C-alpha cells in the first residue's frame, strides 16, 4: 500500500514556543506532481526543511511526528541523509557559486574523476577531473530544461531566470532521485521559460519521480499538478484531486477569502506633465542588455515594463539606478540625471526595489527595523537625531517607522527586532518594499515586486502600489514577468524585445497581442493578428 510513498505523519514544529506546524498529514506518491500551497507563514518552507533535514530544524529542537518513505521512518537528520534517500530540493533562493561554470555548479560534490600519475601515488583525492563527461552530463540536464546556453558559461552575471534553471538542472543530474521538491521554481521565469519548466517537471514525473510543487501561481497548479494540499497558519486545510477543484476554491481555502487581480473598469486621469524622460538608454547588464530605449513617464502614472527573460526589461531600472555601466540621456523633473551616481539619484527622490532582494536589497544578519531605515538614514538623514555636536540614530523613530511598515505591509515576524534573514522569502520582499517607501520617493522603480509571494500578499502589494499612485501621486515604473499583474494596475505597458521598446500597449489589449509582441512580432502585425481593445 505504501510502497515508495513519501508520508508526513502528524508533523509538528515549534520555534520558541510558537507552533508553526500543527499535526500535518500529507503523502506524495511516485510519479505524482503534488502541489503544496499556502500564504507566506503557512508552514510550507518549514515542512520542506523538515523533509530535507535542514540544520535550522534540528538546531531548534527538532520536530514531532514522522517522515516515512515506503512505510519506514526515513530518519532524516541532515541534507546528506535526504540525498541518500533520494530526496532533492530546488530552493527558492539560489545556492550557486558565482565564480564557477554552469557545469561545475551542476556537478559540485559529484565530480567525475579519472586516475592520474599523481593519484597512483597519493590516492583518489588527487585524481583528474573528467571535464568532457561532466560537461556532457550538464548538457543533458540543461537540454531537459530546454535551456539553450553553453555549459561552460560562468554563473556570475547570469539573469536570475537562467540561475533558476541551473539550480533545477543540478537536481535533475543526480542519480537515484526519488522525490524532488520545487520551491517557487517559476517565480523568476517568464511565460515561455515557465512552459519549458512545466514540461520538464511532467517528464520527471513520467519517470516515476514524485514531485512536490510549491507555487503561488494558481493557474500553474491547476495545469500541472495531480493533487493539491493547502496549508493555512501552520494547519492542514485540504488535499484534493486537482481536477476536482478550481483556482477560486484553492484561493478561498488558502486565505479564507476570495481574491482577484482583475482590473477595475474605468481609467485614471493622469497628469500630462513628464516627470522622467529617457533618451537612447543603453545598459550593459549581463543577460539583460538594454540597446537604446526611449520613453517618458507622466507624473503619478504607473508604467509597466514587460517582456521575456534576457530581452532587457530588468536592465532598464538597474541602469537608471547606476547598478551597471550605462549611457544615454535621462531627465528627471526637467533636470539632467547622472544615473551613474546612485546616491545622487536616491537623494533626488528616486527609489529602487530590486529583483535581487538578497544581493542588493537586505542586510540579512540585521534586524527588520534597521533594514527598513538604513537607506533613508544614509541618503536623506532620516531617523537621525543630533545632541550638541554628536549625531546618533533615533532608535525610537526607527522602531516606530518599522512597526508602521509591518502593519501596513502585513510583514509576518515575531518583532521588528527579528533579523531579516530569518523571514520567509515573501516577507523579505515586503521589508524591501518598506525600505523603499521609507525614502518617501517621488518616483519608485520596482522590479519583480511580487516574486515568491503568495496570492494574498501579492494583492496587498499591488493594491499598495496602486494607492501610492492614486492617493499620494507617486510615479511608479513596475517591471514584472507577470503580465496579469502589469495589466491589473498599470496605466500602460512597454514591451521590451531585443533590448529595445517593441511597442506600447494598453492594459486592456488582448492576450494574443501581448504574446505576439513579446515574441518579436511588430505592434502593427500583432494588432492585426490578435486584435486590440483600444486599437
């Protein structure tokens, strides 16, 4: 009956007396794609950390209940135990070595070696690497992912979408894999990349590998999974055959309320005043090169920037903030902007929420309140008090600002003194939003603002961005791989293709027009083939 089945039996976990998992029962069958869904803080990551034997579990008192494989206690005390039992995990946050090639990252700790003169004298540890065979294995794993990139390419500088494929290829390459966990694997992928990934997941399941698929994208869960388990506040809510449940029902079970990202009828009145003008912007961002874009943004407008991975959409905001070598002319509020000087850009009232929240967004070993305040302290001298000739941080103001952000953004934490690194990925993203808002910017650049965030938090952040524009007159440039989100709050959307602006679309234009333009079809041809609402 339980032959080869992975089971969680009455699994519970506490941190400092707070129960984050409460008697979870769930099973994953060989060859099954089992979706696991819940809001941030629902317990998904904790459950998977238990499965993979992560140190954070056993260093904090372990867990109650059992994890069984084939009816036997799996006794997983560390990640090595998990791998020995055929369990692999593709983590939401990348675990790659930037200076290594793709092949080296895929084969790390499983290198293929051959005897040499030195190894005959000093043993196996000094055997030579079989570079050709390792590259061949890496190529096979990359091809399974439909990833057309050289296996000898260094990971450093790759777009985040490509890094995600390398993470997955590393797990695919392992022999003896019986169960594979995908933690938000499509969070950084575009529609076409997502299709490649979902096809690869289906192939893996067809080989008898049990898949745990964690995603906040309900349409993907409906399309790819066989069953879905829903958690809420650390408790099991339901396990259903996916064919018997709708996306709306999953959302209601997950958050206890119906949610929609549908655009409201009517259009906003936008000022005719240009706050930002970009002329021939070129950005040398590896994998996201911008090759001369031109556009203007009206004051109080929400401008969307969309496109496929690697086409340059992420390079625009990064270039405007001077994160990579940049050229071109940028005018902000009628004055030239030296975009290479990031601090000057921040001082003039432009803030940036990066797609790389850990690389450039957060101080992971520092508390939430300091993370939210430190850029405003440095750039605008906020949250600082002077006593005579001495300058010091205003701890009370820092704390009060953080507590307001925690409330407004629904950041799930024990207190504002908790380290940012201890938060879930979605809550870390909300801290980054709070940090940007603490600058009181006139223009906010946001890249992938809902990456890795559950549907409830996703709606909260999108509604917040919309209210900042409508109620405070803030101008927002939002870059996203989620076309549905761009269309739900943006006043217009620029499609980026091959490093240039392919065209401007209304959020009400058809899916076909968006898809065709992202694929390189001209706006005129796309409108003719797909039709346009506001054509």
